[in-house]
């Protein structure tokens, strides 16, 4: 009986532990996707400025409150503007940015197709 | 014909890229957010200097102007702006709220003892999480508040021009 008790307790502890580990992982992931606004060329994750330390704490609290990654991003976007997110959103200012690689890929493919395949025939 | 167009296009392409990057050199690489935004005051519940719990809704009344100033005793620029805050304190139409950011209580007390206390209320943000709700970057930073809206924000220390600007708005 005692063995069963110990088993249950340890298994609960371990599952708590892994939950915690998951939280830390998402926490770090979010921090890596945020620009430290008062540093140059650093993410919030990399920075040890007072701003970044507080922000990491806020992210941690929000995760504990059960907020999703998306919700945290949109919360910070309201507070600090889109600039805080490393990944630019898809809107009319960034159409060119997002679509240019695809366009280049298609045009490049067309050139290759024309040069090698059509010429061969 | 074909061999003439291609180098021309290539040169034009690199020229355009050069112009874009050359212009980019002159852009400021420090991000400055918009400072004239009308945002609702975020709500908070913090300890005051006298160790009371303070809820934001009880501080900000609709018909008065408030300047919420984020400061800390360890912040050097805060010392520079302090004289302007003391000057602003003389104006009856505005209330100053101190937002003590990540500070040591003892140091904060002696800071105010040395330089004077311009604040009507001081709240303590021990871990800096409340300042994130305000969209603040650090210290010093100030928010001019009217009718529960942030009508202007000052990033960095307040100078004489800012002081005159505030006095003009609240006139």
C-alpha cells in the first residue's frame, strides 16, 4: 500500500514538473520572438535590461493565468505596437516583403524551366 | 539587343538597392513610439509608500489633470528632471503621481528627502510588471492623464520645454 502511495505521489510530482518545463519552454519561445525595445539588436530573451527582465516576468505571469501565446502577443502589440514582434504581420505595408520571395521563386523557376526544359525539347 | 538590356537592368537593380540602403543609414535605429496617443489608463493595484493598497480607479478623477511619473532613485536622469517636477508641483491644476520603479525603499526615501517630494501619491512597482501595462520602456517616463486617458507621454527625462508644454495644456 505504501508503495502505491509513493508511486502516486512521485508520478504527480513528475507530471507537475513536466508541465512546468512546458511553461518555461513557451515562455522562452515568446521572449525570443520579442524585440527588446531599449536594446539594439537583441531579443527580450537575450537581454538582461530592466525592461526585458520585467517583460519576461509578465510573460511568465500571463502563462500562469492561462493565456495563450497568441493572446500574449496581441496584448504586447496593443501596449508597445507591432514593432515589438520580430515577425512582421501580413498587411498592406508588408505585402511586398512577404510576397517577394515567392515571386522570385516562381520567376526563377520559370527561367530555369524555359532555359533547360524547353530548350532540350 | 538582349545582351545590352540585361546589364542595364542589373546596374539599375543594384543602384536601387544602393539608394535604399544608403537612405537607411540615416534612419534612427532607436525606436521611438508615437507619443500623442489617446489610451485608457490601465488599471492597477499597488502598494503606496505609506503601505496602503492603492487602486488606480480611486486615484484618477475625470475632471483633473495628472502626471504619472515613473522614477527610481538609481536612475540618474531622474535627478535631472526632478527640479521640473518640483516646479510643476506648484501648479494647483495638476496632481503628480509617482511610480517608483524597481527601487529600494530606503534609497527612494532618501532620494525624496534630498531633492524634495513633488508627488501627491507614490505607488511602488516592485518588479516592474505594472509598468509593462502602461507600455513603459523604463525610467524616467511620464504620462499626462486627463479624463482617464493618457493624452501625452514623455519618454526620458522631462525638460523645460516639456514643462512649458504641460503648463500650456492644463491652463
